[in-house]
C-alpha cells in the first residue's frame, strides 16, 4: 500500500512541478521604443511601452474594473529629463465569471509616454530606464515585471524613427479625444445619472455608446447602461450610481462603435462632468425661515387676538403659585404637541389607506 501512496505522491508532485514550469517563462513580453532615433535637446518626444500577449490572455487598463491592477511604469531618467503621465488607449470591456474588467486582450497592450529632455545635454548619449509591472490573466492571473532600457544619441536636430513613428501614430488614433464638437451635459435623478450628448455639426453618428469610468466608486458597473436616441444626433445614456457615491463629478471615457468626429478616427471621448449642484438649504436658513414664518403667522388677524388673550391670561396667573404656573405651562405644551401628533398620524393613516395627501 505504501508503494502505491509513494507512486501517487510522485505523480502529483510531478504535475505540480510541471504546472510551475509551464508559467516559468513570462507570459507577456515587454519592450521600450521611441518615435525618434536621435534626441534634440529641449524637444519632447514620445516613447512606447508594449506588452505582447498570447491569444486569450489580457492585462489591465488604468481602472481595471472588478479585479486586477493597472500597468505601472516607474522611470529612471538622466538629470533634467522628465516623463509625462501614461497615455492610455481605450480599453476593451472584458466580462468573465460575472466580473467586469477593463483592459487589453488583442495580443498586446501599447502605452505612450512623453519624455521631455532639458535644453542642455552634455553627454553624447543618454539611457532611459523603465520598470514596468503588470498582471496577465486567462484562467489564472500572474503578476509580471520587466526592467526596460533604451539608449539614444543626442543631436542638434531630431531624427525620426520612421517605423516606430508610424506605429505610435496608429496607437495615438486609439487614444480618447480630449475635445470634441459634441455638446455633453449631465443630469441626475433620484436613482440614475444621465449623460446627454448632442452633435453640433455633421458627425459620425454611433449606434452604440458605453461609458467606462476612471474609478469604480462612481457607478454600479454591473447595472446595464441604457442608450436612447431622441432624434438624429441627440442621445441620452442612463447610468446607475454606486451604492455610496461620494464624488462631485463623473469622469471617464465614452466608447463608441464609430468615430465621434467625421474628420478624426478616434472611437473614444474623454469626459469630466460635474454633478448638478444639490438644492440642499443650509440649516441656518431653514431655522431663520421658520422663525420669520412663525412671526408672520402670529401677526395674522385670526391669530393675534388669541395671543393677546393668552398674554392676559399669563398676566392674571402671575400672582398664582409657581407650581400652578409650571402645571399650566406643561399642559399647554403637551396640548400643542398632541395636536400636531394627531394631525401627523391622521395623514399617515390616510396615506397608508391609499389616499394622496401631503402636508400643506
């Protein structure tokens, strides 16, 4: 029996070691390139970080969605050089096992970063270094990383790398538009947000528009987004807020099945829309309004004589004992509260019976 257990243990161990060896080599292959083959001092240029992926594998956008983490790039640059933020092409919506993620699965992720050199560079060449971290997923998820470097010469006139320049130009066409000719606004109801889009001029009119948020706490990303078209070139996209929205604006990208502009190929549009201001009145104004309303009410002809009689009653009772005054005051206060409670319960009872009543 022990012999069979040893054989089984050996077999399971072999499977385990084989599964480790299967993913011992990196799944994603990262590279760093530049649109220029020589740098001109003071002239910004664009670099490209590419992660080649096998079919069916994906990695993540700046907002990964339900799971995962975004690609990160940490730069080590020569003195005086600076790197801009990552320029993210529009992602795909990846749905699997009830989860919604945003990322890249079309065999590669391609990110652009602008590098700005200083006006004076004393060395004949410089080296850029990028430490890249990402997560690749298929049936399993594997964190990966790579340290990439690129050495470029310095010249007084920039030299364009023709092949890389064309590749980067194509990737730029997948970056979301920063500006457009569309009129875009946001409205808010009790349970939904609505993005209103109206074309100012003849544009490519999409038949599908989806919103991808920059942060998950804005929206319930699992609720369906409803697109309605009132007339040609006018759309309304209805979204559902998260259970505990705390933001003052809605920011992200609108992704379409067609370009938003007739003369531009981009199928994504960046938006940052402030939420409509709330009509909540400050507490001090509510108290002041109640006080002024009470003064006006008490000065009305039907109320003022009654107040006068009550004041005369107070003056008459001034000679009575302190205990009697307290008793009268408590009965008077309780009578006021009882009257209002009775009216409130009467209205609540009528409303629960189906009557359309309110407090007016």
